[in-house]
C-alpha cells in the first residue's frame, strides 16, 4: 500500500512525498501517482515529523479538570488516589483511547506512558494506530510482598505483550525512588539489561525528594541511582528539576534521557527551579519534552508544552535567545526519535512514515516567515490537519474515524468520577 | 433582528438564549422561536462571554514570526523598527483584519489597541464587527516639534473617529514615560478628562525603565505619573512588572486598570519578576490580561494567555491554589467588561450580546467536570465554535465569512517584509 502526498512544504521546499508501507520511500519535486495509490493534497500544508511526548499517564485524561488548584497532598490523597482506586481495565482502555485521540489531533505519534492496568492501554493504543512505549507503574512501598506481586505482574505483562504489535513496546516503570525499594530497582536494572527494555522513572521532581533521599541514603537521587547501576541510555527520567552539577555530569555521562515537563511543573508549583536546561544542554544531554498526565497539565498538546518550555527558559535565564524555535522543535522530534530509536526525527527516504500535515492557512500560521517560529510560538495542536503513523492515515482533514464513539465512552466513564465529587 | 440559541450550557444549566438587536433579552429553559428568527443549535456547546484582550498592537500580527529569539535591542533596531518604518495605512488595515480574524476565531470580542496609522485600524475593526478601543501611539521623544505633530494628529483622529461607530472607541496612547515628555503627558491628561477618553500606556515593563525614571525624575514610574496626575480609572497600564508596595497602593487607590501580559513578558525575558499578582489582587486592583502584539507572543489567543498567567503565578508563588481557574477566567471576562464599561461580563438579560459558544465535544473539553478548568487549563481558542459581538454572528461553526481574502491579503503584504530579511 502506498500514499502520495502532493505539493506539500517539506524541509523548506514544496515537494511530493511517497510513503510505501510503513516508511517514507521518496521525496521529490514531482512524483507520478501509481495505480491504486491514495493521494493526499498537500497544498497550503507543511509536513513535519509527528511529535514525541516523552512522559505522560495517558489514561489520566479521564481526570482532566477533575481536581485543580489544590495543594499536592490533598489533591493526591482526597482526589486522585481515591478515583484511581476505582479504575478498571476498561476505564484505562477508554481513557487511553481519549488520550490517543487528542494526541492524534494535536500531532503526537509516539508517547512514553506509565500507568495502571497495562492491558487496557495496550488494547487502546493498538486500536488507535499510534506508537507507544507502555509501562505498568511499579510501586512496592518497600514491602516484600508487594514487590513479589509487582515483579510477577511485570513478568506476566512482558510475556504477554512484549512482541504483541509493531507499535507498542513494553518498558519497566519504577515510579520513583521514594516509592520503590532498592531491591526492586536492582531487579528492574537486571531485567531491563537482559531483555533489552527501556526504563521510565520520575526523578528529582521536587526538593522534598532530594532532601528525603539525602536523609535516607546519604546521597542525592541521581547519585543513589548511579550507585545501584540504573543510569544508562535505556533510562528515561521525567522531571529532573533539582540537580546539582555532579548529578548533571552523571546523567549525561551515562546517556540518560531527560524529560522536561514544564506545564505540569509550573501548575503543581514544584519548587523554585525547574529543569536546568542550559546547564544540561551545554553538557550535550539528551533532552525531551513531555506533557505529564492530564490531571496536572491539563492537555496533551506538545506544541503548547514546547512554548511553555521555551518561554520559561528565556525568562528564567534572562536571555531571550535561549531555546530558539528550531532547537525547541528538535526536543519533540529529532531528540525524541533518536532516544526511542525510531529513526532520525527528520523527513527523509527510509525514515518511518510518522508525520503530520500542518495547515498553513490557519490564521495563527499567517504570515509564514519562519515555520519553526510559527510551530513553537504561534500555532498549537489545533493547526494539525492530517496525522500519519507507521504509514497509516490516523486523521485526515481534522477527522479521526472513531472520534464520536471515543468521546461518548469517555463521558460515560467520567460520570462515575463526577459522582465521587 | 433576533437570534435564538437553543439548548446551550449557560451559567451551569442548559437553556435557550434570545438575543434582540445588540443585547441579550432573555435566558430561559425553553423559548419558542419567533418568525424570521435566526436559530443557532447550542447542543454540546457552552456559552461564555467573549473575551477581552486588554493590551495588544493588532496590526503587528503582520510581524508574527518575523523576528524571534533575539535580544531586545537588535530585535527592535534591526528588525521591528525598520519594518514598521515601511508600514502604510493599507498594511495596518490588512494586519488589523488578520488580527481580528484570529481574535474572532479564538473568542475575543473586545480588544484594547495601540498602534500606528489609526485610520487603517478603524476601518479594519468596523469591517470585522468586533469591539475595540483604538489609539494612535503617541511618541514625542521629548522633542517640541514632534509633540506638536502628535497632538495635531490625535486631535484630527478624535474629530474624525470619536463617534464613527458603536464598536470603536478612540483612546489616547502615550507610549511610555521614556518616550513621551511630561508636557505631552499633561496634555493627554487634560484632553482625556475634558473629552472623557481612556488612556493606554506601557508602564514599568522592565527594570531599566524604573532605574532610568529614578535617575531622570528622582521618583519611580508610578510616582512620576501620580505627580503628573495621570493616575485614574481611565488609565490602562500594560505590564506593571516592577512595582514596589507604595506604587501598588497608588495604582489601586486611583483605580488604574492593570494589564498583565505573561506570554510577552516571558518571551522577551523582561526581568526576574513579572506582575505581582497576589500583592495587587489582595489590594483589590482591577486586573486584566493582554496578549501584547504578535511580534512578542506570537498569537492573540486569550485562553493560552490565561493559562500562562495562572501557571506562572502558581509556580512563582510556590502555591498551586493561587489564581484558580474561575478567578483567571474573570480576568478576561468580568474584569475586562467592567473596566471598559461594556457590561458586567456575565451572560444575563440586558447585557451586550458579546458571547462565544465553546465546543464541548472538542477532545480537549472531555470529560467536563468543570468548565472553568477546561477553559483555562485544557482547551485553547481552537475550541471556540461560534462568536457573536454586539448581537451579530461573526463566526458560525468555525467559519468566518471573509477568512480566505484576509489570509491572502496578509500573505501578500508579508512578502514586502520577508524581502527585508
């Protein structure tokens, strides 16, 4: 099966793009349509790689707007945790489908997820055709029995879903150093190495986490993970707000992928600093962006997240030249594709056909002096017209086939939580 | 002429809204259609007041993406000022139409503008049917001859446009204390009083402005304006980032309207603090939000601006409960309507028919636990489905009649600037 995108702005020129099966086969000024080929009109559109959301909890989209403007502790204890305790696998399926719908609409084609009821998420992602790294939250609260159960569950998920579909990869997700024992972290380290798995963790999100780690282990969080041997280029560490210089050196030396979540960090007011971008990028760190879950964002729009990232860093550093538009865009394309090893993050022959068409006649895209500037500073995910992933058209002219069903299902499930108050 | 919006979510209930001429006549559970009445289907939509953008330079939408990621001085001197020097009245007409198009699309029905070639802006606003307070930038650079010319120009604009249309009000716009002489500020004060005009100024945007004022006048900017007698409830002061306690007292005591522009302030990295919200709101200040011009934002989406405002204040104060969603929404509705004296900013009989219908089936609006939360934290202007201003439908189901022409004209004008590099 092949797709021809005609007369689209790609890499600065108007060209045709031919997609064969799952890959970009050719980009050239004019290509003749083949028999039976699906044609997309690319006029007044720009093709860019689909975006990578490197940290989220997709099914929490069900909790969008469920509880906002609260202190962290009552927010978790009175709202989020009681609601999560009632979640079923079916809820996670429906919530993850809603998340995928929003991601497809806003141009994301790969996301890195950590949540409960993994089978529901796998089923949802496979039904939507998006690419995902899925992991079951691993929390043992330093309890041996819980550890045993979590290990058993993870091994079961691996055996069931590790090679289930070309779109879904299963990873391991130790929630954080303050919820997972050293024994479990060591088990995760060994299994990830022997089975070649990615690892997804929350790291140094708040000052509290650093202080507690110093008290419990005598070292800072990154040093603690280094001691256990968990730092490597298979590790994706979300947040990384509170790092000292030697922790930054350690992270970069081991090739850890660092996921900045500016919207969530600002909204939850996690502390006086968030993500030391300049110090990390100077060291050559692998830096990605994430939305975090919808309960703390409250959307999955990577272009909005990118704008928050760029503007916060400019303001915080006092330097309007830091994180310019092109560099910011690379955080959600090139850096994401390379970190997750799905290609170069550029549109070229041989690359996976994960791409989106941006409407150049969206008023927020006019004038068009600089596409990168418009992408990062002006438009948002609403200017995405068409989304392809793995060579399949998931959205065409802003229409996703299953949209009405997904929304109706989400409204139905949300009633349960609304009644909890 | 009357319009009936059927089965729309308004003030927490599903009701019908009847609009007669320019006002909301009635809101009730069920209203029978009248002969010849235009019917809007409000199902799966919520009606909220149109938003107020209290500080912008609309025609600068032509410079969206023209120059980003630069230091302030070269940005102004090498890019913005040379480009502005070539602007014609026709360019301003086209640029302001593009801005109005974006505002209508994103739910803004009233904006407070300051720019060059006022007649072009008046013509544009009248053609688009949006409400605006328009003012000609007043800059004399402390030169008597320039002052004479600026006064003459402003008097001419007042005589020509003061009662030109019910949608446009003309205000006076001393650019800032560092570009306008005391003599001119005194002239503006007197004319504003005698003709009952609003005044629009940039105030305490950067630390530099405060330091320079202390050097030149021995007092801080707000104190300087107080001495001249310019502080009053007809004054709209944009930015107000660098204020001490006694300046805040002065501003609130005189009822000055303070316009926070979070996106512009962050993007231009104006200094270590922006807009002391908590200290001002505790004093009962009239606080509004603005986008600033598209050369420093780069869009006119008030819902995006509101999210930046709320999240920055949470993070900066370390308190996630500050600026909750409902309070943030009031900054762009209730506070805006009251400051500009166009009604209460609530949807009720007798209020002006300036309102927007929000798509509740936009995936970013699902689930719907709390409309205010979704408006401020999740959706953006892209979820606006229909926009009415002064009883006229300006956009219906995301379609603005003149859209294609406006975009084609803007692309044509932008070519001139693109060639300047």
